[in-house]
């Protein structure tokens, strides 16, 4: 494992922030972590909460070089921020698709907890597709028992090949220590967000204009489905993106672009990660047959989804987050 860690640490940086300056000249600041995702452009991804209130910040590389950073964009909904530094001889971490991550996979968390240089912890993937405390449910998270301490925020979660699968984001703890329950933002989320932040500086979120629910056993029997996979469309907004794309009530969405839709949460996350006015191939089951349609995702909008009790709850449609 040592060679893997040696290959990862140059791609993980420390972020030192100055939040305020007191009258006596002392400063109040914080420490976090970041990950180099593009060495040529000097792009660094971190958590939005690490730099949200910073008046200034410094990036410290693994070889102790220090650089000022500019903020290209921030997205509080996914707790991601994209920074840029001007530096040579940077090392970016290779990115692996988090859709391939499985419960039980070995993972390594690398960051800068409590201001210590490049602390490493190991664990397994405990769960995937978890949501955080955001009431809109925008986060589709990897849960791990690898120790993720406060200073690890914005650091790397890598697989056994040293490939980046997540950005460490949060812990569940009553104090400042690790509790054995940590969360990371998966690569399919941070890649889409980083692309928008680099190009536009903000994240614009899409909407399908549908109400969706899980595929229940009753729905499976009524529609003669092979399994419970997919997202069940229970209402289509007239004139909305889904309606214009030919989707109907009782269609079961199985793919959104390249993303496999295992449940209704998968679809809402996938839609939220697509910029409005983007055409996406949607695969669905209707009358026992698989069909495909191109849907032009609309701009940010409130839609309805059904929870597991069938109660309607309004949620904001967002890029790959809510369907």
C-alpha cells in the first residue's frame, strides 16, 4: 500500500485560510485540504465550506511550496469549490468513475487533519448513494469507515489503485474527532460540478418536470417488470422537458445518459448534474419494451417526487440530484 500512498500524496494539498483579522493584528483562520484534478491548468477541488468565508488563502503542496489561489467558482449545494494556482510540476490524481464503486471496496482517505501534513487512513466503502442533511437531497455520497477528520475536508478518497473516487466532505461526530462514519462526494458528482465551475463559475441545475417514485412490488406486478430497478414516472408536467421528450406516466427510466438508474434517487441526482438546455438520451421501459428518447433538460424548477410512503414532497430539480 505504501507505493499507492506515495503516488497519491503529491496530488493532495493543504489549504490555509484567513477568515478575519482582529484589531490587534492577529488573524482567525482555518485548515483544510484540496485535490489537484488538472496539473496543467492548476485546478484544485475542495469543499466549499473550507473556503466559503475566507478573505485569503494559501495552497501548500506536498513539497512545501506555497501559492496564492484564486476561486473559479463555488457550489454550496454540493459543498464543492474550484480553485486555481499558477505553478509548475504539479501532480494531478487520476479520476475513476464512482459508479464502479461497490460496498466493501478498500479506500484510502488522504488529507490534512488538524494541520498535520498528509495524514492517511484506510477503510472500506460502507454504503453508496447516501444523502446528507441537505433537505433538498442534492448530495449523493459515498459512506466510508476510513477516518475523516475535520482537516480532511476537501481531501482525497482513493481506491486501491490510487484513483480518485471521492472528495472527503463530512463526518458524523459529536466532537471534532472521527466517529467511523465519513462521507465523500463521488466523482460523477464532482466532475460535473467542476466542469461547470471552470466554464461558468456557477452551477446551473436541470429539471425534467416529472414526479417520480421507487418501483414497488405492486408497480412491478402491474407493469409486468422483471425487477424493481429504475425510477417510476407517476406524473408528467404538461409542456415540461419529459413531456416534450415523449415520456409518459408509468414509464420506468433505466438510464439517463450513461448513468444506470437503479432507483428514483439515482435519476434525480443524474438530472441535477446536467446543465439546462442539454440533450440527454433517456432509456425507459414501456409496455414491456425498452425504448430511448432524447430529452432537452430544462432550467432550474421545482418538481414533485413521491417518497417511500407515497407522500408528495416538492424538491428542487438539480443537476443529477433530483429527477
